[in-house]
């Protein structure tokens, strides 16, 4: 619908829109006293209080629409959904309770093909964690490369900064009192930097990432708005965020783009370095063995790297996007 009058009645009104546009419609929603449930579906690091103040706590639910998309001309482009592999869509009550209404709304939303509705008792923390994952790191790293897919895919420095900014953003968010959720999100922290950078570089060449990039290109005003919300959210944190600050300068348009293909920032190898030394020592001790066996070992290593990259790409897509 394109308007809501004070007399209109609907069992459920879904509000899926950019966060920075919501203040414009809150007075219209507040004027209607008949609708029992407004489901606000958007990125949100500021919490639900503005919605509660406008329409009342008993009428507010929250969630996030999936998947991302972008508008090109008069056409909306979105990632396809697959009924055999339904995409998770989180919703929840602002007080964390699961009520008859919660179940009814989940049933209605779940009737859409290709979606699996997940009722969250921690929807506010889930949304804040999602912003911390996407806005100060991934979005800013893409903007650092002029929102260009080829530029981003070729620029290792952007991937390194993304990894380090993600680490800072999650630490600062947790330090600000947000429970990172789902808990599995912390697995990103355990991915060694070289593997993360390799996986991001490969993922950046995929059609899925092209769709994400299209969204970021069309939502620069919202991303800047959400970046402000992120900083407001972590204001009470004592965690320093130098890499986040470096990257968000690109979101605010106050810094020149990273050079195409730049890879000046040294990778942090950490534990991988020890593993590599061990592998090299083993390889050196067997230097006298047949070349055929060496070739098989090299090929097996190549295949292992391919499998690991594919696994990390799937993990990053599920966790980050």
C-alpha cells in the first residue's frame, strides 16, 4: 500500500524500508490506532525505542528482510530464493517474549516461498550485531574501492582492512554491552587473516557479491546514517577502533579511494606461520623423493586450498551477509 489513513485496519503492517527514511513515516503510523502490529524490518543499531515511543510497545515487532537487493531504473534486482534451501529471516518481540502474536506473524511470514522464519528472543542484540558486521567494515571497505566490484576484488589492502575493522567492531560492540548473536558469529575471529583475505577476494568475484555491491551503491545515504548509529552504539565502549575509523572515512566521502590492486599492508600470519614452517621442514626432509610424489603433494595442497576457500566463502556469506 502507498498510504495509511487513521481509520485503516490491518492485522499486520510490515515496514521494510531504509532506516534513515523511517522518521518521515512514524507520525503517520502513530496517527493510526487500529493496526495492532507494526513489524519494522530494517538494519537498526539504535534500538526499538523510537518506534515504541511512536506507536506503543505493544504494537512493535522487529526483524530484518532478506535478501538484499537494489533498484536499477524501475526494476528491483534481488538474489533469488530457493524453496529447497530457504533463507533465514529473523523476527522477534521487543521484550524477547514469544507470544501467540509472535507465532502468528511467523506463520504468515513463513508462508512466503523460500524463507525460514527464525523467532529471536534477542532481536535487538541480533540487529545490532548485524550492523557491526556489515556497516563499519564490509560496506566501508567496498566504498574504499569506489563501490566497484573489480576494484574491490583486486585490492588486497581493502580485504585486510575489512578483517581488522571487523575485529574492532565486534569487540567494541560487545564492550558496549551488546551480546553478540548468534554466538557462532565469533567464528569469524578465528579465521586466520591470510585465509580470510583469500576467501573475501574470491567471494568478491561472485554474482552474490555483485548483488550486495548493487545494494551498497544505491543505499549510500542509509549506510552513512547507520554508521552514525554504530558510533553512537559503541560510544560507551573503551575499545579503540583505529581501523574502523580509517575505513569509515570512505563511507563519509572524506578520503581518496584505495589504489586499484594495492597490497601494501603486510598480512598477519600468526599461527599459520608456524604451520607453514613445519610443512616446509617436512618438504625439505623429503627432497630426495621422486618428483611424481612431490607433484601429487602439490596438487593435493592446491585442492585443499580450493576446498578451504569454498568453505570460508560459504561461512562468510552466512555469517556476514
